[in-house]
């Protein structure tokens, strides 16, 4: 009698003339061993040895058990055997597909798929502030010529906050260190929702995800700074200089306008305590609409300098190398003009 615990075939990956069966979790896949060996030296070495006479056969094919996530094996094999499933950037995809393809292509040394996955992943995690500020990247690729490829992303950030824990773990595994400052920052924004996941781990799309002890400590140190930086950034640029901005024709009126903006922002910081790069956005300049042109210009310069200072400090505060070194790692892994790869 069949039970829910018995392995089942995945129709899309059950090739009739396949000559090897892969099993992961409760799923089985019938594929060609020559294709696996051609793409992956790890599989090639694994499959080169003759099967023992008493080894298990399924439908006349040798059975290989993988101790990887069922979901990740599924997307990994689809990427290898179905060319339209996981196309190169800028074709749209989803984080769970990137996750499975990247983790297993790294583990099984499928170089072309690892590169493709890293490029997709990096499209949502930038290494310069100017790129980061394009907070809604274009993902409609029906007419990519209407946008610069360097400003496009191929996937949307999942709504489930647990994905960031899985992302940090994945980036560590595959040595995509340039992803981590942005991931830690976003984790800090959502930390109130993630306290259990931070210390006890979680499951994301069928794969276990857990921060290492090193990353837990790095996050706690960095998050404290991130919360303090939010206050310093948001209020600091409005109080520099503390009294009159040189050249201001209406010092008293402009000072009142700045004080009113600070009071409005105090309430905002209580609601959003750890988003120093975004708590004051373009719409907030309306709070200073009665200030003179000179004061607004000086405050915008101070605001830009404050944000850049926070961005420059971001990797260090989370125990990571500086942006220059991270950019070098990224270039070595996926190329300086990765969007054209």
C-alpha cells in the first residue's frame, strides 16, 4: 500500500530513457548520468565507480541518495535539464530558485550555474549607495532596452522575513560576502519580527536556516549601531550647524522650520527605529518647504554626507571587510559588468 512517506516521481524530471535515479527526501528524479557528469565533476567522480552487485535498483536504474533539501534538488535539476526554467539575468526568477541552484551548484561544482545564480542574487544586493537607492528595480524584461540593465533586478524580495536568515547562511556557504552588509541591514529593519529566528533558526521553503554563533554576535553588535545611527542620521543633519546656517536671510524662521521637522521625525523614529538610510526620504523635504533655498541646499548636502558616512560604516559595524574589498570579491566572482555576463 502506498503511503505519504514513500518516494514519489517528479513528472517533469522523470525522463523515460534516463539511466540513473536521484532521491532526495520523498522525491525521485530519473535523469541522464552523462549529463550530470558533464556538468558536475563531483557527480562525475561519484558515478564513475561501478555499482556493487547488491546495490539497490529502481526501474532497472541505480539509485543515488542525496542528503540535500528536496526543494533545492528539484530546482537544481530543473535548471540543468530544462533550459527555460532558470534563464540568465535579466530574466525574472524567485529567491527559492536562486537559493537551491546556488547552494547545490556550489556544492557540486557546476560553475556556469553558480555564476548565473550569483548574478541573479547580486541584482538585489548592491555594493554602492547610489545603486542601493534605486529601491525598486525594474523587473519587467519584456522590453529591457527601455531600462539600463545595471539598474534592473531579476527577483523581488520575499515578504516572509525568514528568508533573510536563509540568505545570510547561504552567502556564507558560497562565499558571497558582498551580499552580507545589505542582508544584515535588512535583517536589522525586521529584527522585531525575527527574534526567534535569529537564535533558534527557522525553515524557509523546506530548507533549514540558521545564523551561526559568529553571525548572531555580529548582528547584535551591528544592530545596536544601526538603531543609534538612525537617530544620529535623521536628527543630526537637521541640527548642523546648530543655530544659523551661513547666508540664511531668515534665520529665525528657518530655525523654527528645522525644529518642527525634528519634532515630526521623533515620532517617526519611534515607529521605525533602525532604518537610517531610509527614515528621511524625498517626500520628507516637504517638512522644510518654508525654509529658504540656501538652508535647504545646505541641509541636503549634510543629509547626503550623513547617509554616505553610514553606508561606509555599514560593513565594519557588522564585522565585515570594507566596501572596497567586498567590491573586489564581487568583481572576481561575477565580473565588473556582471549584468552583461
